[in-house]
């Protein structure tokens, strides 16, 4: 038997503190989410669900003061400062 795997979407955040706070916030709102490190320096939240669900999660995070990491011109995650 095979199962269809839900897509995963990464949301870069500016610090470990925001990753943990964001994970708690999203879990309280029904999301399946993991906090983790990105290659190099930085942190991310991995959301189970496609881009639509990730966009709603990003909005919820920003509404609650969770700082997302900026992206550089080449698309790599950058720090939150």
C-alpha cells in the first residue's frame, strides 16, 4: 500500500527563538510543523502542506510578531537583522 505524502514547505525565520515561538504558535493553530537549522547559519520552520498553507502560516507568524528571515537576491536565506 502506498501513501501520498503531503508536500513540505520551509519558512526561514530570523533566530532560534523565533523558530521555537513560531512552532508553538502554528501547532496551537492546527499546523504540523518542525523547527530546524538551515545549511550554514539560520533557522527554519518546516510546514506540512503546500504553498497555500505556507502562505497562511507566514501571515499568522507575522501577525504575531515572529520575524521571518530575509532572502538575498540569489534566493538564499539571510539573517533577520
